[in-house]
């Protein structure tokens, strides 16, 4: 097979995959760019309810905090509590889904008296954007077809990146200018091709990182494979047994979890090292509470310790200390930060945001190039009606 036929086949693959996935890729790119600085935007919008006046009085324990909130019938079942060692930081309460399947907005509360400070502005907007980014707002969310569609789009993007870099490989491959500088003097098809090729070259390494980490959220087989490859094998921890009374009478389903017992065990393990801790309650009738803990010097969200503590006995079920993890395990715990570029600080987030925002440009220029090629082929192919009989059978 000649070089020209290989390039023709790659161009066909590049074009077909691009046309099929253009809308999904543009949508994922725009929503990803929108969420790049979500934390900073929400912090700015809600500065008035995220901070309180520090006091000398002790903060409420998790059980006392939840007990005071449960007296208000407007609040549903608490699913998570975020507490801070900072005496001037408000606590955040998240709620479980109600019978209708919707999740009430979270609230910030005063950790000293459980006074409700308000619901965060922008939360519903970013929840919708995140559902659009991950699942295309298709019913079922993570259990629906949207998860697989975005995963297939990610695999298709890999094929487009590989075929694209082969198709644009210049004769003078060592020239940095040819690779990275668009020819703005061109017009029409030439300008679109230069812009498409150069912009694609700029974002190619970032897109590869985004795709390889994004597949983690789309396919269980990919997640299992990455875990097998990068993580050490660890012994399975047995689930804590329910107390005998709970097994006999079913009391575990109705009796509230003793979060104070969990909090006490957590403080014994972490002491004053934590800056923020998020307690996530079990969704069903279990008794194991997950606690994610971030230290004051955590460089990104994935740099956290994680504990699982049995609320029935206060026993530590498992502990994952970030400092003790291997490089591979740290990568696994920081998949989202790598995906967003936040593992490189705000410059990385900005760079990844710009790359994601460029996806619609690649889609538009690619579509224009496709239309231009079709028009060029149509004009270059003479119709039979325009030929006299002798021309139809003439050979060059």
C-alpha cells in the first residue's frame, strides 16, 4: 500500500469520526472549559456565607449539628457533612435524594450554633453543566447511555488525534514554525487548514491527558485496568458486622448513625493535621462512614487521606494515607485533578480550559474543510452529460 493510499484512508477515518462525534466533542469541550474554575467562581459568589466570625466557644459535633438541622422539616436526610479546623469557616451540609429523585441544594451553616447561612449560589448551574459534560443530560446519569456515549467520543478523539498528526506531518518536520505557527496570510481553505492543523498540534498533548483520564469515568473495564496497573494489591477488608440487636430487630435501619463516635476516631487518627474533612454517610443501611481529609498544605484536591470508620463501634475499618501511596496510587487518587489540569495549579487549569474551549474551533474548521473537499471534488469531476460520445471513451 502506497503512502498516498494510507493518507487517503486516514483522511477518510479522520473525517468520518469527526463528523459523527463533532457535536458531542464540542459540547464536552465547552462544558469542560466552563467548569475549569468552578471552585474559584463559587467561592467568589458565596464569600458571604462561607465565612463566619470566629468565637471562643467550642464547635458543635457532627451529631449535634445534624440534630439541630433535622428539626426543620424543609431539610431532607443528610448525606455528607464538611467541617473545617478553621474557626472562621462555615460547615457545609449536603442532602440525599428525595423520593422524587431530585437532590435538595446544599447549605452552609454556622458550626457553633447550626444557624443556616444560606444555599450556595451557582451550585445548581454547575451541577447541570457537570451532568451535561459527563452524561449529556441523558436520563439515568452514570447508569444511563450518556456515560458510554462520552466514552466512545473520547476513544474517537484518540483516533482523530493520531490520524491528524500523521496527516499534517510536514516535509520539514524539524521546523518549529511549521508545527506551531498558523499562516495568517492564507485565505479560504488554506487558512482553515492551517488554523485547524496548528491548533490541533498545540492541544494534542493536553487532549491526550484529558481523554486518558476521562475514560476513567466512562468505562468500568478501563478503571479496573488502570487500578490493576498502577495500584498495589491490598488485602480485602471485611465489612463490620452489625450488632446482634440490630440484626434481630432491624434497628440498624432506623437508628441514626453515631457520627460523634466516627468523628472521635478520626480526630484520634488525624489530630490537628487536617484542614477540611468531609464525612459521607452510607447510602443504604450500612454503618461505615467515609471521611476524606485534606491537610493545610494539600496542593490539589486529590492529595487527601481517606478513612472508613464503623459508626456502630467506632472501629477504624481502613485508612489510606496520601503520603504513604506510591506514585501510581497518587495518580489514581488525583485522576480528576489531572483531567482538569489543577494538579499543576492555576496555570494548569487555565491551560486546560483554553484547550477545552478550542474544541469548537477545531470542529468548525474541520467541518469547513470537509465541505471544501466535497465541493472541490464535485467541480473537478466532469459530468457525463457535459461530454460528447468520443470523450466518454477516450483514454488519456
